[in-house]
C-alpha cells in the first residue's frame, strides 16, 4: 500500500475534488485520498466480473462480518437481529427521528457538531437544542449542568451523541458517557449515538460504545456505524443501525421498507464483508500514517503559522483549527483560505455557533498535499501582515 502516492480524483466524480478547479486543494469532506485495501478491491472486482448487478439482499456472511468486527475491535457482542441497514447515517437518523419524536419535540446536539444533524432535526419538525461544548485551553468538555437543563424539558426526546466527536476529535471517556447516560435515563431521553469515527482512534485512546457503558444504556440507545469512514468506502452507501430495543427496531424497519430503502447496492455486501474480515492490516497502516500527518501539521503550524491553533484530535482523520488569531472576520475566514491560499476547508460556522473562527481540515491524504497546502496557507497569512 502506497499512502504517499497521489491518485488524481479530479475526473472521477469525487464530490471532494469535483467541486474545485485544478488549482484548488480540497482538504474538506471526510473521505480519504488513499486507495482502499487490496482485499476490498478484489472483492469488488470479482463482483464486477460477475456481470449482473440486480437487486441485492443480505446474507449470513454480512451479519457475521459485522458481529466479528465489533466483538474483536470494540468488545461488544452484537445480536444478529439488532443489526439493521441504512444507505447512510443521515437517512437512518431521519427515519429514527420519525419513530422517536413528534413535530415540536426537542432534539439535543452538542455543538460545534457535524452540521447535517441540524437539517435532519428540522426536517422532522423538531427543535434543535444546543448543549454547547466547553472549550478551554485547547480542549473540549461536556457542559453537564446545561445538558441536565436541556434534557429535563418535558419535550426533550432525543440526544444525538457524536462519539468520537466530529469535528473536535474528542474520544469521550467511560466516566463522561456514564454521567451523560444517567441524565438521559433519568429524563427518558433516547440516545442516537453516531459512532462513525470509532475505528479511527489514535494511540493512547480507547473508544467505548455508548450502549455498553452501563446496562441501563442498552435499550435506551441506537448506535449508528458504518465501514465507510474506516475503510474509505462511503460511496457504497452501506451503513449499520444497531437497535437492541425490539419495539423501536420494528418501527424503524417498517419505515425503511415504506420508503423503499431496504436494499443495499450491488457492491455493498461484498465490500463490507471484505472490510470487516480482512481490512485490519490496512487500517493499522492508515492510522499510523494519519498520526504522522497530524504531527507534521501540528509542528508546521507551531513553527510557521502560530496564529493558527490546532485542537489535537484523539480520533478521526480531521483537525479542528482555531483561526481566531488571524485578523479576519469569522464570516470571511472561509473565503480567505479559498481565495488567498487556494485551499478549501470545511467552514467552521456550519458546525454551529461554537464554530465561528474555526475551520475543519481533512488530513487523510499524501503528505505532499499537506505540505503544499500549508505552504500556501503560510504565504496567505503573511499577506495579512503587510
């Protein structure tokens, strides 16, 4: 596997690269510029050679692969019937909110957070309740007093938990998750736990599935995961919704079928099986490379652009960048990097009020791309001092 090799994606219908002209470097959108593992490519190639791509369904190997991965990597033994399908986490969340809420109910999020959560909540006619994270000395924590207040509202029905957190990169500790869960159980707030980045934790940190922290969590939790972020196969549109609660599970499945979303695409099954059974060596190499990229970016900024302060991620292939040291208004920050440096980041303001003055960087790319991008940013920042 050659992680240093640049693979041109500009003519491949990539959302990340298609949005930009050839001069723009996109360090946005959370997919990787690395080829997937040989085992996944082989599985997909064999399916392609088969030559018939009709309606697909699930098989025991698919469920076994998912159960195997979660048992060996996260020490959580899933039951087969808990595992449900969705073409993506956000479509799945929309269906779950239809099951769990009525229009006018409150759904809590912990901003700055993955911005599609906002539209998902509003689409279901619910009110967004922001339990803003506390940011001090380059570190984010949960405001538990505020969370208790929001959860105690009679119309508070759901917490969408981002664990590990996107974009700030926190891996929540067992103690934090337990305290959060105690409040949710006390106020009858259901938890939808988005654990998409759980396999991308760095050395020294351990992801704990929220549902496993305490026995009281299990039936009060729906866990959303996928091989997509882990193995760079988001385009296969195959996500996993883990629902231990039978009543919720049946209602979810009924809606899934009602909207005609119950079938995976022709390549998703083989890709998922290959990823979860054979993808670990590839993932280990990628995580080591990501850690090197993280160290490179951190050192470069410290030595050359100290006005930009990276929030060190404990997981994900993303860096949340504090840009408030620049003499640029928050509403102009994104366009500054785009127009003056030729870099497209993810705009921090989209992630909620706490994102003003921040940008999100995707570091899952060959080092040469990061080097070029940071040189451009340094040059652009210099123009502010002239």
